[in-house]
C-alpha cells in the first residue's frame, strides 16, 4: 500500500493524554497530534521521532495525526484505519497462504448486518470464512503481545463468529503487527485477564488466530511475513 501523504518530521514533546501527544515540528512549533490507538501513546516518550500527517478536515480541532513512530529498534506504523486495505491487498497478491483455498474476498459493511466482521471469503465450492482484522501495537520481550482489551463491539464480534462457525464457516482474527521490531506474537494472560479469557474460550471453540508483520517505510506499507504466535 502506497502512503502518498506529505509527512512532517517532529519529536514528542509530552504526552497530553492516551490519545493525544504534544509534538515539536522542525520549525519549533508545538502542535497537538492524535494517536490512532491508545498503545501508540505508550511508545511516545519525550524526544521520540515522529512523522505527522496534517488532516484536511477543516473543522477538526486536532489538526495532526501520527503516521509513524521511530523507535530505536525500527519504525511503527501508527494508523490502524488502514488494516482492511492492507489485508485486502495481501489477499489479492496471494501473500496469505492460509487463505489459498479462497478465491473471493469481499469487505463487509453495515448493509451486510454482520456484527464487527471485516471480510467474507468464499470459493466456487461453497467454502466460507469470516475475518476480523486488528493491529497489535504492544510489545514485550521482542514480541507483539495481545489481547490488550475487549470492548462491547468486540464481544459482539465474537458472538457473531460463534454463529458463523455453527453455520459451517471458518472464523479468523487476523492480527497485523505494524512494527519492525517484533519477531513473533504472544498471547499474554496478564495484559487483560477478562479479554484473554474471552479469546481463549473462543479459540477452544474453533476461532483461529493469525499474525503477520509488515514491511515499512514512510512511502509504503505492506504485509510481508507470517509471525509465530506464542502462548504465555
């Protein structure tokens, strides 16, 4: 996926709250910048290099978004709204071996009346799968770790996946680790025990988990490698 936006170098001045940081542009101006996920704020230590994108939305109070964070170990792509684009591109380019049995990948929308799921995969033989795509930003011991949390919408998503499995479909949580400094993913109970219990129960009942890492630059982001999933 090309990332064709003009990016402004900056550094973290301070963390304002879990979703906003104060950043210093190269000209010395201090601006508020929006984090795409709570976990992004956790890696925005003072003086951490950033790449910001200025929003074109005139009425928005926070005019800048964090696109990339430059950690000592590598880049982190900080905008999860592109998850669906990255997955669809990887599927179309045949980079996801686990889905090689499927020939069609259709994004799901409100009109489909499917709670919280992102894609429906099918093939001419009638095989069917449903996929939820999410990002992993938290890191521990060189691993992208999960689950951090589970909200109402994700609980509804798990219920929807249970329903689809009963109808004979496969169901997947597809995790994207958009950072260069993780070699594998890890299921960790201590991050959020209620979320871990819900995910563990769903896995026992047929939910499948996949994680892929990314190739990153300020100009292009792509899914490029499968990551092993370890268990705490």
